């Protein structure tokens, strides 16, 4: 989400150095129809202006049409599965973007209008950028859709000649629960309690007994987790952990840290598949799209009726 939105950070600086948009809206004509949803020349002009502010290269008209077709398909799918972020979420993201560039939302809106992008067009872009990852994750889960067949695994190991080695963890998650209604009032206190408890942590075997001595603390057994499958938030914490717990972090549930029950280096078939899968996802992400995202979009395009005029 952050990469998607803040890839447009050049927008603000460019607005002070570029003249107002030279792509006029004029009378809008229908240019593309996606499953009965119309994309007009005015929509394309706004996206071209947005691409210019991002210093995009190549055929901007073609690129604008491609992006808008994809966003139209995404918007329809987001609506179908009812996983859109709220208008309030979008407004807050818009305000954060403005603040990060040292201006008010009103000032940012004026610049967007001046540059021929418009606030509504940018907010639509934000809404899809925020909503679409939810849809992809709901469809595929954390690892679904990326499982490697035995044949693929054998092929990759043959190419590599040796099985890759990775770290195997057995973990438990310690959660100091913070009710949303009390978040502002007690979050700091709970953070201090969580950090203080780490020095007294008796080990995974006694984790639940230990949690029972404190107020609103739960223990979740995460079981075996391989390093490539760790959530992004926990990877750096586990890598720099000293002792049997990580630093505590604030999450939606409250304040959490991970207890390391054991860790060792492994190179079995499951570990090899996890490493290869992470490598593949890394390559896809380097191209700006996840493997699951691409698979989902390919499915939507194959079923869509897209007419160019």
C-alpha cells in the first residue's frame, strides 16, 4: 500500500515546477468499455497527467488505458466480495499523504486540480490500492496459490544441485490485549508491561501459566515456522532477538512479542520449497506485482469483455 501510494511522491514537487496540465478534458468520449463500465477520454487524460507527475516513460496513453482497465476490473471484484475500504479510510490516507509532503489536504487537492489529475481521481486510486491487497489475501491466504508441485521442487533442486538451508523456528505469540475503546488510554502502559515481562519469561513450556498471572494476556502457539514464511513484521525482530523473546511491537490487537521455543538450520523438502517460493515472490515483487496478484488479474481479464474504441 505504501509503495503504491508513495510512488507518486514526485507529484508534489513536480506541481511547483511544471505548468498546469496540457492534457485537456474537453468533451469526453467513450474509449474503453470493460464489462459495461465505461472509461472515457477524460478518465484517460487524468491518468496521463498522473503518470506525468510520476515521470512515467513510454506510451502514456496506452499505459493509462491499461491501468484504468485493470482498476476497473479490480473495483468490480472488490465490490463483488464486499471488501472495499471505507471512505473514511481513504480520506485519512489522502490526509497522511498531504501531511507527509508538508501541506494540508485542501492544498494537495488544489495542486491535483491544477495538474489535471483531480482529487476524486487520486482518491479512487488510493481506494483501490488499499482494498485490492485485502481481496488477494482473502482469496489466496498467506501461502495459498504459491504451493510448489513435487515436479517443480525436484527441478529446482536439480538446478541448484544442493538443497537450500533456512532457519526453522518453533514459536509462541504473547499478546497483551488492548481493547479498541481503551487504546488511547492504556496502550503505553501495556507496552511497558509487555517489555517488562520479557525478562521474566519462563520459556515456552510454562508460557500459558505465565500468561495467567497477568491481566488480559493470551498465548498463541504458532508451531513450526520457516524463516521465508515469517510475516514481514516479525522477520527483523527474530533476526536480532537476544534470548528467547523478541522486542514487543504494537499491533491491532494490542502489544505483542514472539517467544522463540527453538530454532535450528534445516534443509528438508518443505524448507527447500519455502525458500524457492520466497525467491519467486521476491522476483515478482521486484516487478511491482505479487504472484497471487498476477494470477488473480489474469483470471479476471480472461473472463472480462473489454472493448476498445
